[in-house]
């Protein structure tokens, strides 16, 4: 098996553990992870060297060797002396701007010729570099040096959820809030992602909550699902095997509290008032619940109980000062996921700063990812963004099958475009449709 294929296979086995990357590199080479401390990179961990005292003198003597790493995130350091015979030194950084971590990996000499990628038309150096960079980011996500510089590592607190930077700042406060509390946000603002991150932070898993969306469910069905009340002969006359309030998960998440039936609201309020509940309750809503209370469409007592823990999430247009930061965070994520070094030019960034983002963060993310996948080169220009294509925010109540199918179809087209570099013959074959059908669909969704 080629080294590159073996590396990727072994990474799936060892890379999910703290220190797994260096253990893997030590099998055929060596590796050192540096951490930026006070503006200088210091050794965090290393493995695989014949001489345990080996150091890379070029870091002080020839720092210019690292210049390509800052530009593209990785580089093969031709002039660096390896610490293990028969190896060559590669360098990768966790991010392009102000990197916090640097990996110097010693790979078997001639790895590019043995990568098995040259014949496929891919750039072998880019493939190896991106694989190493992705492995580094994964590794530092699994372990982090504790305060005080002691040896060993601990798992970081960051949740494995794609969260915009302005919502990530809210997590420390939300974790300490008492139940129940209410999250108010416009559609597409990222409240679902915030809830998932909160569950991970507070309970250790994104699966620690039971999600219930009342939507257009009738009063009887809502009572059955939440409390186990019989739904009547028309709906089978039986209660669920285990109602939501009786399940083992520590948290209950009500998605769009404005859809709760008045009788269900009253039952929840009675449960809170009794003091007998031991769950952490989170309510989400994109509606003006205070106005619904005034119109007697939402129970005042329940709203008053949720209001002390209320948090209002800002729409993207209110955080224009952090759009550039969020764009770079998303681009870094896309580079790792799709193994392409794509950047945004100044005009494209200006266009994103001016856009109104009616679909909020989800529109911003989908717009940028679409442009990333569809870009023919390494630079996203303003015209590539197709602003407005992803405007409509997600609607939990929208059961329109044709509309949902179109969204899935559009995403599949984007993935096929990226995977096959825009080759329509290969795209059509992968999607199982004719080339004519592919061209029609690309035109239909404005992706041509």
C-alpha cells in the first residue's frame, strides 16, 4: 500500500486519540508539535527521533524556510536537516494567519512519488500537506497543554459543533444559567447549533438532549409525546412507550415554543411550579413571545418563568464587525474538509460585508461554501458568491417536499462539482444522470 493511503487508513485508527498523530508519524519517521507561546514556538510534544535531543536549528538560523507555510499552510522544507535518516521534513500550521501550532513532520523520503496521487491528476504535495494539516488540527483539538506548562494533555472544552464566532462567545455564560431559559433568534441565526454546543459543554455530549418540535401537531399529539397522555381512538388510543418527560436524557429542548398548544403550556408550567422536575429545559423561538402574551396566544406565567434566562441572538447584520473573522473561520474549515487552498479576495469580502443576509448565518455559510466548491481557481471573487442564492432561511414548519428535494439536489450538485473539478461527464456519471440533465439542473439552480 502507498504511504499516503496507509497514513490515511492508520489516521482513522490512531488519529482519534490524544497524541495519535505523533505515534503514527513515529512508525516510519518522526514529528514535533510546537505551540506559540509569547510569540515564540516552543516544543509541545515530539516522538520518533533517534536522538532525543535533536532540534531544528533552521528555526533560528533560516526562519525564511517557513515562509511558504504562512502562505499556504504547509511546505516541504528542502533545506532542513531531518533527525531521522531517510526522511524529509514537512511543516504544517494549524491556520494561515497567526498560527498557534506548528507541526514538523519527518516523512519517508520519496513520499510524493509513492503517494499514488500523481497518476490521478491531483497535486501530490498539496494532498500530503492538507492531510497533515487536517491531522494536526484534529490532534490539537483532542489535547491541549494545561495551564502552568505541565507535561500531559487534557481535552479542550470546545464543542464539536460548527458555531459562528459571535455565538461561541456566549457559551461560557449560557453554561452557568439555570433552567428553564429561552433562546430568541431570527431563523437561520444558528440557534440550533448553539443549543448543540451548549449540550456538549454542559453535559458532555451533543446527544444529551431530547428535541421536541410541536410544529403543527395537534394538542392531543403534543400531550401524548411530552407527557404520555392517551391520544384517543382516532390516533390509536395509546400513549408512547416512553414520553419525553420520562426519558433519561438530562435536557429537554423545545424547538419553537410559540407552537406549543395552550394546554401543553399549562402542563409545563404546572410541572415547573411543582418543583418535581429534574431536567434542564431549553426553549427556542423565532417569534415575539411577549407580543403573543399580550395577544393571549402564549401563557404569561410560562413566559415569565422563562424570561429571566432569556438570551437574544444577534442576526448577522448586527455583527458586521465580525463577518471577516467568521469568514476566515469558515474558510479554514472548508480547506480542511475539501483539501483545497482557496481564499477570498478583497472585493468579495467587501460584497459580503455589504450584503443584508436575510437568511442570516446559514445563508452566509451556504453562500461561502457554494463559492468555495464552485471556484475554478484558488481565489473566490465577488461574482463567485452569487449573493442571494441561499437567502431563504430554514423553516422547521416547511414540509414542502419539492422545496426540500431541491435543496438536497443543489447540495449534491455542489459536492459533485468540487469532487470532479467541474468535469461534467464525471459529474453526470457520479450523480447517475445524463449530461443534458446535469446541464439543465446547473442552469436551474444558477450554478452554471
